[in-house]
C-alpha cells in the first residue's frame, strides 16, 4: 500500500515499481528576456496517479493524494511509455496522446495553470494498465515463493536476520542474508496496508518482529537471499468482547493475557470473520490431537500456520489442514464469510492480530476472528498469523493504493 511518495520512491506508487526521473529529461521553460528568470517562471507541478477520463487533449487524473486534477496536454508535450521495472527513461518509448487510456498509471510534470486547479503538461510518463497488472501478478507470485516468520536474531555486522518458522516436529531456523540493495520496508503504526509501509533499514528490525522476505532460498532451505523485506511489530490478542461501537468502528476487548481492556479499531482494511460453531469445534479437535473421526494422534501440532503464509492469504495446505494435520487457519478462514462489528456481542471470544497503535491502549485490527471459544479452550496460547488474510505484502491495486498483504 497520499503524497507520501516522492519521485524517487515510486516503488509503491506506480504499481510497486521504482521510477526515477532525470531532471535533464524535463523540458525547460524559457525565461522572458530582460526579466529575472526565477521570478517569471511559472510554478512547476508534478503529480502521480491513474487516468480517469480522456477528452481531446484533456486528462482527468485521480492522484495518489486523493485529489482529482485536470491535465492539459499540449501538442509539444513529451509522452513516454516505460515498462514496469524500468528505473530510468533511457529506454522509454515515445507514444502519442491517443495511445493513453483510462486506467493507465502516469506521472505528469508541467506548469501550474493560472487557475491553480490544472496542470499544463510538459512531460507525461505512462505505464500501461495491462503492463502494471502483469507486473503485479508477477510480484505476487514472487512474494508467494518468499518466506516469512518470527525474528529471533539480527546480526547487523553480518547483515543477516534469523527467523523461526513452523516445521514438522517443531521450529526451524532460517538465516536471511541482506545486501545494500535489499529494499527494507516497515509497517506504519495504525495501518494494515502494505502500501503505507515506510522505507526502513536492517537496524529497525528487532527480535520478536514479524518479517516476510522476497528473494531466493538455498537448496536445503536453511538460508535465504532477500531482495525485499517487509517487517512489523504486531500484537496478538485473545480475549472477550466487552463492548462495541459500530458508529466509531471500535470494540473493547479484555485481553486474557494482560487482563486489561484494549480498544480495537476496525477499518475498511481489517478482516473480520466469525467461525460457525461446527468449524470451531473441528479446529479445537485438531488442536487437541484428534483426527476427523475423533481418534487421538491423527492431528499434528497445536499452532496455526505462522507468518510463512503467502501474501495474498492463500496457503499451500489442502482442505484447511497444514503439514502433519495441524489446522491451517489461512485456508480455513479464506472460506469463512466476512462479519461486521454488529455481528459481535458482549462476551464473544475473539482472536486478533493487530498493529501496535500510535496511542497507548489502542490497536488497529489486521484480522479479527470471532466464534473461537472452543479453540481457546483447546489451546489457550493459540494465535493467528499477521500474514493471514490481510496483513501480507501485495503489489497494490490498479490505482496504486495497494492492500499488505489479500
């Protein structure tokens, strides 16, 4: 996943890909002879967004700041097309205004019009809608092939991170190698959008953080070379609903671990689901180590799939069961209907994955799962994965306002 993006930081703004512009490529505005050049030059404006409409030589641009801007494209404007992944205009192809279509991603740089409400373009750099979609799909698949887990150690000198992931028989530790070119991002407080993740560094990652990396793993799976890493400090809460406020989009939950009340914000990006009683009983049975027929020993493990799930919320397990028969919450929950705050009642047991809020005592839900009484009885320490359903990286939607990870 605002004008929070600079031209050199369009990794997320234009479909998730870096784009840097050379000042030399921008047409200069000549100074009026005999006058001070800086005083006579019109203001230069730049905007990034998605084309909404095209009429003649006028574009309506929905910008990444949420503003709609009118763009006038004169005959002498340069219009270039680049492919997702290109980092300079060196190989950009010259196209014409009629080649642009609604849905294309563009960067516009030009003069601010006299009415201060529109831009007269000097240069338009476009990424075609279809190209962006294809690249997004490619990046989603790359994240799926990546790895995620709980950070257990960080070694700045060696530029490595050690994470733990669930494996048959217990935890498995994997060493992630980073380089100077590794792209580090970190989730922002109170945000569940990957698109809001801020540029970060290796030093910001701490033991206990959740992490997901995209890159290449070694043949034996014990090491991983990271091209990109997104990390965050997440909080797992298991508790009971004390009250709800649908108008404010919040609920108060008593945390069973701390015995304190926590205010949970539910946003449009939060994933709220409620398990039917028979499904909750089935998961509880598996957590106790009983097979589908009620025979002990058929199940395996007492934890849900950890942060190694795929960015779009899918998981490799079949039929909602992880390796060794352990419940795979990602698969199970993907088939559960979404719920609303109004569906929750006082006393309901819930499991929540949240971001740490900017305000003390308040969090923003990534995932909230209700109807979990049998699960908490079977496994009081049971938690959800931050990457389940809504928290994992994705490359964004067509408008550049991506969702971390569906």
